[in-house]
C-alpha cells in the first residue's frame, strides 16, 4: 500500500511533531561554545515558522551574547535566553542528556518512572496525565490526575514538564522522591528509576462484540506498527472504539500513517511554513472499514488532534468526549555541535476542513465530561450505527416473490 500521497510544495522530508534532523560534527571535532550558539541562531533564522520572529530583530541576536559565552554551559544558557525571546514554549533547548532521553523515548525504551506530564492551562501546576502500566510510578501509587508539588524536595509549582523531566530522570536503580496532591489528599512517594519499554498501543475485545484500541502516545517509532497489529487483533469486531484520551502526541509521521490505515479518501492534514503549504492525502487503501468512534479529552494533543480531526472532517468517525488541548504547531528537532539539540516550531497545521486548532482545540461531536459516560456513549452510538448498517445491507438485498 502506498503510504500516503503528497501534494503541493515539498516542505521537509520528515516533518514531525518531533522531526529528527541530525547534523553530526566531524569526528574528533571539539565544539567551541560560540559555535554551539551560532548554529542554534542559524537554525532558527532559516527554519522558524514566523518570519517576523515574534516581532524580534533576529539579526541582533547573532552576536548578542558573544561577550558572555566563555564555556559550553554559557553557550547553553545563551541559547535558552535566545529561544525564550520568541515566547514560544515549543521552541526550546535540550542539553545532551535531555536529547538522549528523547531519542530513547522514540526508540520506545527509557530509564525513568513511567509517567506522562502536562502543565495546567494556567501553567501553575504539573499534572500526571498517564502512568505506564506496571511501571514504577503506577506500582508506587501514582495515578492520572495527581499533581506533583515537589521533586526531591524542590517545589514544582510553575515547573514545565521538561524541567520536571530533568529532575526526575537519573541513573537506573536510583530513587526520586515525589510530593503528590490529588484534591484534598497529599502524600509523598519514593520511586526507583527503572528501564521501561514503552508500548504505544493496546487492544482488546469488549463483551459487546466491539473492539477497543487505546493509543497512548505517538512518540515511539513502533506506534504505527503496533497500531497495524491492533487493527488485525480486532478485525472480527463489528466496530472499534479508538481511545486518544490523555495522549500528548509525538511523531507526525505516526499520525499520518495511522490516519491512512483508517481513511478511505481525503486529506489528512495541511502544514504551512515559510516555505509553502503541504497537504498529505490518504492513499484510499484503508486496513479496515469498520465503524469507529474516537474518544478525546482536554489532554489529547498535537498528533492526537491531527488524527482525530482527520477522521472527523472526513466523516470517518465521530468524536466523543471533551474539547482537545489545542496544539496546532509542528516542531523539528535539530542537533547542535557537541550533542545538544533544539526544538524549532517550523510550521502550523490545518485540519482537512481548514481549521487552525492552535490554542482552540478540536470540538467533539458529542460532548461528555465523565470518562465512564464517554465509553457508554461511544458503545451506544456504535451499536446504533452497526444496526443501521445491517438494516441498509438487508434492505438492499433482492426481494423474493
């Protein structure tokens, strides 16, 4: 099957919600601190989606910190200051350790405690959106919806997920202390870091003859392969519930491939950068034509919103739940000399229907706030849909005399 057809101006060979475009330094080359900073400045100059650079005169930043950069840590600090000037939380710096951790996540294997984190809308609170099944955090009693108020005694109020990750990550076998709050309840837990194999997809048969597929992340390189296997496992079901709740996104390539497995025709997404507009179309060769309902919530973000809106706008599925997070920007990861990296927002995207969902989110077809009720509504809708399809099929059969 052709993966997906591309139309319009070529944009980037691998546009992702995290694209990997490594630029390795020559062997034996020791990076100079100013070289690290200048390369970061060049990459933003050439690739940032906003040609006005958030109203900044980008040329002024080329040598802005030259007198302050004497060491590699100085260069890292200067790069952070430069990127902060864009006031774009998604264009950010990763030191070599954070970059390696991100690569490990893409390779579906990390050392950590097994949680997904998201900052609250007011950016004051750090919320656990998911715990990996049988992971160290889940075994220690951490649950979705817990707020992390401190990490190893340091207050986490106002901390970003990236900053929290820097505190939580560490060597395998070492402990990290988390202070947690859930409503009026507060507790502290000590969790030992372990190597965790990340599974992006789980699938099962429900008692009512429906199939259930949970897609928890798009970051793993294995996500689309796992999803293909999940479709095969529920191929004998009358319909499918696809759960994208608490899915923070990941690789755009995974969203494109998975959408193509489900769509019979139509556009998947359009991305718009300084270099033009690019639209991905489905191949028209879906793996299944089973009726689908997609579950979404306020933590469904980025690649989740691309997949959900592609299915919704092409009338392939309805969405049940609450309005999604609203991240309509695409990042590229670029390696810097010496092993650090920067995420750069390189484009914004539009849904097949032409909507810009950044800071707005995708509205469900049926709004349901309770997670339990969301499943009940999805099941009821699918049963009705399946019954109507069977009626149509029966009524189209030739009638005897």
